[in-house]
C-alpha cells in the first residue's frame, strides 16, 4: 500500500559538490558516467544542501476519517463528523533566496498555521502561495531574504543505479540523512499518484515528505512524497515527484495561482495478454479505451471504445497509468499526438485537451486475469427491457443474471451489462451465441458495471 510520508527528502549522490549554493532552476550540464568503485562525498553533499532543507510544522483542524478511528472500537459516530485539532511534521527545501519553499501538498493539507524551521534554528511563519493535490506539490513563502537555496538538476541525466541521499525530518528528527540508489524511473503508481515517480531504496519515513532528492552535484532531482509500506514505516520502497514536474507546477502556481490540468475524457485500463491478443497485438502495451465521455476532447478527436493508445507525442506507453502520468502534467489547451492501435493498424490522432473539473478526470481499471477453462461459458443472460436501457443509458446490451466458474474467474459479475464482444455490439442473446460459436481464442467483453465501462478478457481453449 502507498503511504504518504509527511515529508521526504532524497538526494542523488553524484560526482562533485560545488563550493557554494546556487539559485534554483539552474540546470546542471550533462553528468559524466560514474567511474567504477565511485563513492559519493556524502559529507560535502550534506554540507552543501543541508542549510536549504527545512522542517515543516503544521497545526490545524480536520475531521478524522474512519480509518484513523478504526482502532477505537468504542468511538462514537459523532467523532466521524467532529473536526479535531491536529499537528503534523514534514520537510521542504528553499528554491529562491527571497523565501520560496517547496513541500508536498499533503503535508500542509488542512493546516491553519505553518511554521518553517531552518537548519540554523530560525523559524518563520509561512503563507501558502498555492498547492496542487494531483501532483502533490505545494509552494510556500516566508518573510526572509538572502537564504541558501538548492538548484534544480536535469532529470534526463538521472539513471537507474545512480546513488541517492535523503535529507529530511523523519518523525520530526530534522536534518536526518540517509542514502541509497535510484531503483526505477517513471514508476507509475495506480491509485496513488497521477505522476510517474522516481523510485529509490534510500531509507525514508513519515516526516520526510516534501524534502529534496539530490544528485552528486547536490542538485534537486525530485521531491519525496510517499513510501510503499505494510507497516507504516520504511520497507525499501520510496518515491519522489520528478523535479521537472515540481517546477512546472510551481511556475503555474506563481503565474496563475493554481495548476490547471488537462482532461482527455476516456475510461482506460491495462491490457492483459489475452486482451492484447484479441485486439491483434503481439504483446500487451498501451492504454485500452473502455469508454469515451460525451462531448469530451477524446470524442471530438475521434477516439473510440476499443482503441489502444500506444504512444503520446512519440513516447511509447507500457501501461495505462503512464497515460495518466502524461495527463497529470498536461495543461488545458495542450495538443497531444496520440498513436492509436485500431482495427489491427496503427494511426495517429491529435487531441486538444479540455480542463479537468475535478481530481479524478481519468479513471483507471486493471483488467481481470483470463480464465483457463473453456468449453461451456455457463452464464445466464437475458435481454434488457426498454426501461432498463433508458435507466442505464445504453442502446444495446444484455443483462448478466448468473455467472459460471469460467466467466467469474475472468472477472464477470452478475448484474453486469454485456455491451459488445470483440467490438461487435450485442443486441440480443442470439448475438452472444453467434460470437461464441465462432470459437475465437480470446473474447474481449465490453461491459457496463454501475455506470463504469470496462473490458473483461476471456480466454477460450
């Protein structure tokens, strides 16, 4: 499970640390390859970056969630509706000498008072310039001048295996330092983040969120935001928002007061091997379009249910969540060149994005695994009445009354509405019989489940 850190700082240990801090947004030159046996100068990195890393202390009032009170079996229902005081701790880093500080949006969520603690023990009351929950980035300002700052690195120079160092305030212990390596780049975290993140094994814990991820020149490569943990503490997986995303959000907040996000208007899902084969792909890659919103940018551009988006602006997509990542940093009005697999051929579609009106503009659903037992499907279907069609807003489809072990294993449920098989619309149970009698090796079932459309893969042997 993903866990917010409340403040995380990671630092990429690279070659040589400069003698003095430089201003933010100065991109470093291309980094040379690390020599065999290279050991970062951790002491120099910490001496250089430490003064610009800050602790964030928040106070506020919020309504506790059911999860926060689950351990108290006797908690009255009133507690779930009563705002209660809270105190929190996170990390951050200074990016301009006149008092701009970056941290994670979840660190300051609901805060009424924010205090920034410097490494020299000075404290400043902070004002929120703006925050963006989609990318988990917040911009603060403090009333100070001539502050030490960190510079931004060139994210394209960061590679898997590069050493990293974390500086932050785990559990409130400010200026704590740890190190590791970059475990993966552009890691997609379905349900946890709209931005592909930097994965590292540098030890970080609650309280690190918002801190910097630095390389050997002490340049910021990312801002740590969350860990993967079953215990609530560090278990070897931590993640940082790439610095290019952080700076884009910061620039939009400074210019417009907020970060507006682009909206495509599709429901998408990952491809299993069975689904990929059903659509004529040799291997699964891309985002399968399971639904297109009426009046959306996707509909205007001509995207259709059953399309597989395999690339965005020339960048290949491996999983559906990678498309979510592109949309998470795109702005309304941006034009995207989508490579689409349709009818077993590749073509390009140009779409001009709308503006997202909420945080969940793109829904992602992983397809169920394929069934292994074929022969008889054993499901029970019936035609939809006109009233049911009007209620569901569909022009065709059949109702799934019962499922067998085979169809249930594939992911079909009683109560689903079967709309199409291998992109052929289903108007009656006879259409289903004909589709099955053709004995295809794979079936791609388009269903409607509680208003959400998705494809279910079903292997026939």
